């Protein structure tokens, strides 16, 4: 019974996906932090929409 538990890898994919999601989330937080300095969340969203619209972000 213990050997079969050690060789079972069915939960490994879930752990891998969770790690990927965690890393991507951390990278997004780090990348978006300069946009949010001293602003509220709505200001951040407005700035992202402006930058995605092709207007210079300055």
C-alpha cells in the first residue's frame, strides 16, 4: 500500500499548475507595481486602458 502511494503521480499536475499560477501572479504584481504608485485602483485601470489604446503612457 505504501509503495503504491509513493508511485502515484496523479496529483503532481495540480501542484505544477498551482506553482505556474503563483509565479505568473507574482510577476504580474511586480510588473504592474510601477503603474500603481500613489494612485487608486480605478486610476490604474484607466492608465492601463490608455496605454493599451495606443496613446503614449508617459
